[in-house]
């Protein structure tokens, strides 16, 4: 019974980090592409990268890039929670009864 709060804390932390990492990675890619679009001589490359990134996110968000980023983040979060729960159960089974 004492392990349950630790288990929930672990799952909450895992879900938050698993959501934040891909979301921030996508946001970072968007910022870099926007920055490249403002450099002389690389404007077309930057604009093309922004357009491709928005189109990629729109695919997962039913036409809305923000929804696409949220869907990708939530999917990674669910996978992270499932992996954390599996790792914890595997660890407890290998340790044996206490």
C-alpha cells in the first residue's frame, strides 16, 4: 500500500515528460524553421520547412496543426505511461515478494 503513491507520482511525471519532450521538439523545429526563413538567401528554405511542418501536424490534427501537436504529445504520453507501468511491474516481479 505504501508503494501506490510512488507509483502514481512516477506515472504523472512520466506522462508530463513524455508529453513535453515531443511537443517542445516540434515547437523548436518550428522556431528554427522560422528563424531560417528570416535569413537572407535562405528565405525559401525556411518557408518551405514551416509549410512542411504545418502540413505534417495538420495530418495528425484533422486539418489543425495545433491539434496535431497535441495528438502527437498525448500519444507519446500514453506510450511513456505504459512503458513505465510495465517497467515497474517487471521490476517488482524480479525482486520477488517482500
